[in-house]
């Protein structure tokens, strides 16, 4: 009996040992598994890459659209204080025909220029008429409210379109810069009509426009010249500030998708037509054409320009961005691409000349 039981246990141990032998994959099975995994993973990986690239482009587009709108809102608030806006004739002209000679040394291409009233809150002493004193900067806010009055001066504001990266922090597309020179607070106690209070001197190159009796406002404004020669931007003045970057730098001659802006483009947004314009200009010594309402820059870029009616102090501003320039070094305009957003705004200046 004992021998029989031992025989049974021996046979069970042999059977369990044979069933627990380790099994592996053959080389063919491994190759098949790798191929199947590649067939599944490769399309998924491509799909994920496409999703990430599209998401990056959409983020660039959204950022560009937001910046364009913010820039247009800023320009609109600026233009609302305008007392006179230069159209293409006044901006591009030379000599007495326009202010172009005074802007030739500016960085970039001047596109939008206007005179505005600039408010200086709490800038002068309440007894300014007799003392000619500016309000001390050391006064507290409450003291200024009791002792100081507001004052306004005239400023010349110019928006220019600058191509390429002059310094490393800017893109290789284009950008819009804002330049302003302002008058100082005039000293009524001085016999010199150009004397300003020492704390509020006029900016370099500033010279106030001169309205002449018997001469139209347009002719007088177009005859303005900067003091001491053309304006030169740079560290010496330091009044240039970039408003927005990633503006489309594509040019009409080099891009088949771009078309020149027609001479009649400005008529509709300004509420005019050719007949109305001709009727209005008929009796003037130097009548305007539709093209002269347009401030399109001479550098063949159509991404930033304005349509201006000087008589109504009205401006229609066009702006086009380049979202692809945020992720590509040289992205050119494509009419079928959604990544070149554009926006417009029409503003009427409500300032007045006193």
C-alpha cells in the first residue's frame, strides 16, 4: 500500500513539472507584432501632429486677431480727438502740397497723420493767467485737485508701417509704430509768443500749424513744416512706440494673390461716390481725385492704410495681420488662408481748433 501511494505522488510531480515549462515568442511572431503596432501607431501619431500644428496655428490666429482689434481700438480713441486728418494728398505731397518733406526721415512709411488736442490733467496752477506757473509734481492728488487746472496742447500724431526686424525683438513681418510731438504749455507772462513754461517745453521738431486768413484749412495744414528740418526718429527723440507687430509684409508686385487697391475704394466707406466727390471739388483750385483720399504707402504693402475725408475729419482705417509669421520665418499672403485676418474701423474726429 505504501509503495502504491509513493508511486502516485511521483507521477503527479512529473506531470506538474511538464505543464509549468516556460514558453516564449518566436522571431516571426515578434516581427508580426512590431509591424501591426507600426500600422496602428503611425496614423495616430500623424493625427496627433496635425492636431498640435492646427492648434498652434489657431492660437496664433486668435492672438493676431486680438492684437489687431486692440490696435484699431487704440487708433480709434486717438482719432476721436483729431482736429484735422491728412489724406493721401496732404500726407504724400511735398512742399506746400503736403507734409511729406517733414516726414522723410521717419522710420518706416508714414500712413496716418493727424493733429489732435492733447489734454494735460492738473497741469497748471489755478492762477496761471497771472503767474504762469505749472503745477508742482510734488503735490498730492488732493492738493492738485484744489490748486491745479487742466490744460490742453496740440499734438501731431503719425502712425507708420515699418517692414522687417530692425532689432531682434521684432518679427520679420511688419509692425505699426506711433510717433507724437506735442506743444508745451505757453507762458502768458512772456512777450515771446513761443515761450513755454520750463517744466512743459515743446517737443523737438514741434511747430504749431498756422491758419492763414483767406486760405482753406486744408491748404494751411498741408503747408506745415517741422521745426529745424525733417523729423528724425531715434534715441534723440525717443517718442516712437510700436503699437502692434505681425502685420502682413506681403507686397503687391511680389505676390500674385494681392491686388492693388482701386482708386475708388475709399468712396464707399467714406459715404461718397464719384459724382458727389466731383461735385464737392468742382469749384476748388486744386480738386481731389478718389486716389488722393487714400493714404496707401508707397512701399506696395496694402496691409495698413486709411481713407480720409479731411472736410469731415473722417477716417476709415484698414489693417491686415499675418498670423503665420508667428510660426514661420517668411509667411506670404494667401487669399485662401484664414491666417491673414483683417479688420476695419471708421472714426470721426470730434476735436476742434481754438
